């Protein structure tokens, strides 16, 4: 390994992450033969195969999986050192890898925009996905911070609460219960519900509340995104429970309304999470401090996700 170079490890890490020599070479602006040659040198230095090919796909061997973890530790240490040097020089530079659940996309870019403007030397990547995938990334320690509505119970994590996340009952503006006060939860339980997939943090919170009252959700439909649920509500297919933050894009349209139901809103919070034992980078600590300062300015007013996202270099949804 002493004869291996940082560049060879970068090439290996990119191939392991993409599962493709071609995509890794494109990312690193190399030709595929060059990438293959460097991996051969790295494999020769280690003395054990790092990849195996089955059909057209490549897979990491056990040695390759161990090296992938080592690469992450090496690159994280180097990045943290660069950030430390920049911080000592009075600069804020480096990378922030942020992963958030889908509901957080309604406010996360609004927080990230001013942060990127305040610290133009920080390169931010934002990964947006469902809770299950975000928890997978958390368990694999792929990012610096994770924004979740509920910290996982099966992982040792450090959780930092920074913003309220009330869950409300949404209905079409033409619904007969609109305008009624203190609607009994037993009455709303009779309505057909449109909910997120099992494992969703919002769904788990609603199920806990209904179980507390010995009620069962009258499930009409499961949908994989908040936007699809809102469209289904507008179409008259039922009611749902979503974060109040999801109304940010729809407030001006007037097609959705919040029902005044007993035991609602369900009071929850947003949490910034990382694995226990992980040392947050200087940039991650800076962002956490910023979150607490800026979260108080987040309100349910109309905003365009794409417009706010434009301030950050990379936003991925999955």
C-alpha cells in the first residue's frame, strides 16, 4: 500500500461508488484505459483482487469493501485537514455533504441558499431521498449530516433538534369539514386516507396517534411522494397528514386546506443527525451553528424549491 498513490485510491473509490469503470473515468476526466491501468497497479500492490465481474456488472470483493471504508476515512481526514488550514487562515472552505428526507426539501434549500452565499468557499451537495434510503446512507456514513423528522432507534447517533415540524390534516378546500372546529379524531378516522409508504416518519407518527385512540387508518391509497399525495387530495381521493412545511408551494393556490382536528397538529421536530463517534468537520459544525440561527426565519410562505436550490452547486433527488 505504501507504493499506492492518492490518485489510485481516488479512482478506486469512484469505481466502487458508481459500480462502473466508465462512469468513474468520466467523473475524474480520465480515459477508461488509464483508470483500468491504475486499478491494476493498485491491485498488484495489495496482492488481492478488489473487484469481481459477473456478467456485465462489477462487484467489490471483501478486500475491496475494506479498502472502500479505508478510502472514506483517508479522504475525510484529508478534507478535514484542508478545512482546518482554511479555518486557521480565517477562511471557511471545504465540502458539506448533506442528506435529507423528502419532506425537508421544502425548507432545506431555503436555509442552504443564504449559507452558500455567506460561505462561498464551501461546496455543498444535497441528497434528497425517502427515509429508508437516508437511513441506509446514515448507517454507511456516506454524508456529513442528515436531516430527519425522527432519529433512528436502531443506530447510535447524535441528534441536534433545530426546527419544529408540525404534522397537520390536509383536505381539499371543498371538503365538507372545512371550517368546522375541533373535529373529533373519531370522525376524521372515517375519512379515506392517502399516506406515504410504510417506514415513512410521518406515517409512523400518525399510526402511533391512531393506535393511542384504538383507531385504525381507513387507508385508501399509498403514494411514494408528498407531491403525489397533495395532487390526490386536490383530486378528491381523500385526506392525509403531512408536515406543514409541505404547504409552502401550495399556499397561493388555495386548493388545499388544513382541518382543525383534535390532537392535531402532531408536534414533531427536525433533527440534524450523525453517527455516534463521528467527529463533525469544521464545515459541518459551522452549518449546525448556522441552522440554529436561521431556523427561526423559516415560515410557511410560498417559495419555489428550484429557485432556492439554485444557490447550491449540487442537489440530487432519489
